[in-house]
């Protein structure tokens, strides 16, 4: 019988994960591990919807403001960080809470990831430079030319996945699919996966309201201060790339704001698609705190 438990709160952006996770952690007198691939960066604040200073004071959070944008992170790094943090929390508590919307990070923590071969910086930088020049169509063409297996089975509208597949192929001559064996690791603690959902209309309202609030809070100023670092991987993310385009004179501020809303809606849709594929998630609304606590009590 496993004596320790982690409750994972996942779901799309703006659904209400942070507030619920804090409520759960306070009730259970424990800490929170963030599973958000952007909130960990100290330099990013408004645009990544980081918990407020008041929220951070209510419950101890890990993987918030823990890294710099100059420190490149990936799912394997998160897996190691989160497992060590969980052990630290479990030395004092029987339960911990994880919250976030980065599906690959949550998957890495729950079941591990396949080990990938090393890729030189020169290959990675060349692919990135060409992507910035020629866009996603160039990536799709390169994958079609070099990796037929990934082209027929992979996510062709996800530039991060395309770049990763291309760099593995160019570095090794082998398709990334050969390295993706889906070997699942069983952890020595219980995992309760909670997915949060709202109606499409409600979620879109939340997203639009959040973006408007971000703009009022000074998101444009935050992004402008980061212009010298716009090519860093940490800054290739919604709310930053659109405003970089504005500061480069490519679009108006109104167009940038509209694009942030549109791209955030699309991101939320991709998140839901990812989490819905995992049959071990149990789905609730952000107001179902008592039901989630009952589920925890009945599981352990």
C-alpha cells in the first residue's frame, strides 16, 4: 500500500486551476508543485498568469520563480525537479498538490519519458533560425523530406514538436519515433488526476477577460523590457510573441491583443485534447472542491 499521494490539478489555461489548488493545499495543510513550463521563469510575470504575491504567501509553491529565462528547461529537467520536490514534501506530509497545464511535464512526472539522444547546439540553432525566417511551412516541408514516419503520424501544426523531430532526425539519422517507446514508470506514491473543465463559452469569456486584465496591468511594458531576449526558447510563447510583433511594427496593438486572445483559445483547445486522451483523469468544475476532497479521502 502506497502511503503518499499527489493530487494533480490540470486543465486548460484560465479555467481556474490556481485558486482551486490553493484551496485544496490549504485544506490539506500541504505545498504546491507548479507544472507550468513558463511560470517558473523569474522574468515572466503578467503574461504567464503567475499566482499573485498574496496567493504565493498563502501556500508554499515550488517551480514558481525558480529559474531564469537564460536557463533552458525541458520535461526531463522538470521530472527530476518535481520528483525531488515531492520527496521533500512527503518527508513532512502524506499528500502534495501539483497544478498546471503543461501536459508533457505532468506526463513526465507521472510515468517518466523516453530518453532522447543529445543534439548539438549548432543543429538546434540552425533549425530555429530557419523557422523564424520561413515559418511552420518550412518545418513541415523538412519533416516531409527527412522523416516520413513522423510526417505521417506526428503533430504537423505544433512547431515545437516539429523542431524537436527534425533536430533528432538530423542529429542521428533516425526518426524520433524510434526513441519514443512509451515505457511507463510506476511511481512509489498514489497519483490522483483531476481535470478541470468549463463550457466553451465560459472558458472563452475567462480567457478574454484575463487578456484584457493583463493589458491593463502593463503586459506591453513587460514584453518591451524583454525585447533583447525575444529569441530565447522561454519567450516563444503566447502573449509575448504577439507583442514582439507589435513592437517590431508588424501589427497594431489592437491586432496583437486580438491575436493573444485567439492563440490562447487555440492553446486551451490543445490542452483539453491532450488531457482528454488520458483516461485516468477525473473531471470536475473549478467549484467542486468538496467533491475532490471526498475523492481523495475515499482513495487513500
